[in-house]
C-alpha cells in the first residue's frame, strides 16, 4: 500500500509540471508576441503596398490620362494637343511624341512607303482613334495603308512620327525636306505649323 504522503507529493509535482509546461507551451505566451511582431511589419507592409499601389495608380493615371480617354475599346490611338517648345497646341500621341503631316499627301491616302516610312513611321492604330486634351474628334479618321495597317488621319492629313525624334517633346522633323516634299508639325485646327 502506498504512503499517502507519496501520493500527495506525486499529485503536487504533476500539478506543478502541468502549470509550468502549460505556461511554457501556451499559444498565448509563444504566439502572441510572434503574432504582434509579425503583425506590425505585415501592417506596415500592407500600408506600404496600399501606398505604393495608390501611388502607382495615380502615376499611371497621370501619365496615361489620354489613353484612359480612349473609350470602351481602349485599342484606338489617342491624339492630343500640347505645347511643345515654341509650338503651341500641336498634335502629339498619348506618350507626348510629336506628330507630323507630309505635304506630298494631297489626300487622306498616304504616299510615304518603304525608305520614307522607315524615316517617317506612320502613326498607326488598331481601333478608332480618339481625341483628347484639345484635339478635335470630328477631325480624326483613318486610312488603310498598302500593307493593310490602319493609319491615323487628322483633318485629311495622314499622321507620321519622325525617326529623329528620340524623346517626348522633340520636334526635329519640323520643316524638313525629304522624299519629295516638306514635313510639318500639325496644330489642333488641322493645319501645318511653319516658321521659327
């Protein structure tokens, strides 16, 4: 027969071990600090992500506001008016690249192909072009090129870029003579802009 003192001591030790171990392995003691610690960075990370996302969205909206105006299809090239250097209210695309007309084009059909089109790439679109920021939607149309691609036309003038314009705001092609005629920036009224 067991000694009552031994039984009591055993029960007491077991109780202490349970309390001690329970305190050590309690999810409150172990995980609470971990949760709190990871929660702060997660919260900061979520906040940073939300802030970055908002910032990126605002930036994208600002830089592509013209594109956002493109309408439901979203595939048409956006044509806008902008002041570029000394040229007020001239046509540019959604990225701010200058657009030109070619005097050899006497109708809305392009006469610029091959080497000409390499130096003066046509402004192409995959949907109906859209006017924004001062350009006139009523003056926008398109023409089909020999290769089947669709070129943007403004006020009867097929539009082009100049390969010598490397950055937004360049107007290096203004009043150039090449491929049999002159090239000009075009204003929102749909007319060539000449003179320095």
